[in-house]
C-alpha cells in the first residue's frame, strides 16, 4: 500500500459510527448497548475526543472460559472499546497487513477461514500426489503448531513489527496501548488478548515472517497455515528434518516461540490431521477422503451432556440447544462419519423431548402471543399480529394448509367419501379435491362398487 496511513484519516466520527452499527449486531438486548444507543451521538464524540487527545484507555476488561475446540481463557472488553478495535482492524491493520500475507495463510482474512483451509489442504494433497507419482513413490509430511501461541507472544517483538508498518506515530502508540492493556488486568508479561479483534490480525502477522521463510528460504511448495497450525509436504524425509530444525531456530531466535512437542514427521500415505479433520489421499479414486476427528466428536458428546443438564434445569430453551447442535453439525458435515451423524440424530431427539413438558419453545411462544419486529433503530419492539387483506394471519394460513394436506392424504386412504371435505380442503390448497375413485384409478386399484 502506497503512503502512510494517518490517524486523522481513519479515526473519525464516520468510522466510529460505522463501528457502532456493526458492533451492536446481535447485542441490542444488552443493557450496555441500549444505554450507549440512547446517547449515541454524545458518546461517539466523547470517544473521538479521547482518541484524538491521546487520553483513551482500555477499561472494564473481563474474562470467561470457552471449551471448544479446547479450553481457553478469553479476555473481552467494553462495547466502546470494541468500536475502536473494529476501526483499527478494518481501516488500519487489514489494509497494511493483508497484502503482506501469503495466499496459504487461511485465518481472519475475507474469503478465508476453515472452508478455504479445507479446500487448500485437499488441493495440496492431490497436487503433491500427482507431482510425485504416488503409485511408485512415497512422501512425507511435517505437521506442526506453536506451543501456547496466543499466550506466549512477545509483546515487545509484536510492537517492533507494528513500528515497521506504514502508520503514523499516533496510530502506532494506540496499537501499543491496546497490546499492553491486558498487563494491568492480569499482571501477565506475555501474550495478546484472544478476545480482541486486533489480536487476530496481529497474531497472523506475527508469524508472517515464518511463512516467507518457509516458502522463500526453505523452498517448500506445498505449505499452509491456519493461525498457529501449519504443514509442509516434501518427498525427502531428511530434508524435512532439516526444515524442522531451521523452523525451530527461527521461532526461538526471531519470535521467542517454541514448537509444540506433538510436532512431528510422518508418511504422506497416513494422511494429515488439520483443523479438526483427517485428510487422506485415496490412491484408488485419486480423491482426498476428509473425515472429522473422533476427538472432536467426543468433545461434542460432552457438550451435549452439559446442554441436556441445562435443559433439564430450565436454564436454556430447546431452541438454544438446537442452535448450538445445528452449528456443530454444519461444521462436521464437511467430513461426516457414522459416529458424528449418529450423535447428531440422538442429540436432536434428546433436545426435542428434554426439559419441562409444559415448556414451549421460543418460536411457539412468539406465535401464540405477539410477533417480534424491529424499530427504526434496529431494536426489538412488540406489536400486534399483522393481518393480510383476507383477514388471515400468514402463519395460520400456512399451518392450516399443512393440516389440510395431511387430512387429505389420510382421507384418500381411509375414508369412504372424501368428497364431502372437498370445499374445506380447496379453500387452503387452491385446487379441487378428487374423489376416492379417481385416487384408486391413479394407483391402479379397482374402484369399489
């Protein structure tokens, strides 16, 4: 990117207002967001003055724990700080860091993510197999990740990397402030806040030098990285051993990091575990078989047990449990196994019948009382049901049509004279109802006398 990004060009009322509308998405019921909204103009201008006068400070940090995909301590910030994070990420870090990253860096960027990572690792497997004539030669894979990556990032090195970016002094000082903001909160001397949006960009850029070292110095063609997990393919095991030591030395000397002890070299024919899936070349078909790891299914099984307990205690609704399950199933469907599909079906049944029998799902409760709509500012507002021009509520018409269809199928097979229901059915289905004799002829049955 040509030129230097200046503080006054990116930290403006307009960018902070855009950040407000983005950050409040899905949070309009929270007290903090509602209170900010009521004084939106005043609070945005106050935040802008603090930033311009360099009196801004990150405040109100809090932590919580997540267990998927593994246990992590997340440090989050207040709503107004999320707005600053959004502006820095999208108007500062993204334009200067994005062009410096290699194509096979799959995290954080637009159009990337787990889907792109899965597609690229399968591409590398097929390409490597074709290049090395898999039917007669074997290859090797170095599969590696960084030990406690986010928690072990050296803040001084991270700040030095920022100082080399084309940013003015005020932006650099603001980024330094955010990097060290967690120090006063938890007294730590290393690491970035996992819950900060800027941390995602800083983390992928922290290892950018390693990416270029592997591609340009070690000349590894088939290489990819997702945050701190990466892989190298090569036909020579001894050369991969040399690469392992070169990478280890680079991480220690340049970035003050170490490799995870589970890092190792294995045969290409055994496949590779990457971002929760096992990828293996099928020599018979020439395709790549992708299956979700058994350890991920086991973790989801534990999570479902916790959700069932919450359901039984009435702490969550079946809708919330199903939302979590559906999200996991959509991810697992990229490489389904019999175990993952069976778990999904059993969990779906348990969520349907768990909890208080008199409990009604959120969707049903809304249909029976009032519909939820949005006001001009995007907040919830309760209003009466809307009637269409014929006086019917839309949901009632849909459900009546479904009931009519089921009754029609039932009558065609069990009732002697279904024609007497024809007018009632036609009102909902919009077409005439045929008698049982026509139904029988269609299904090659002889009509009764």
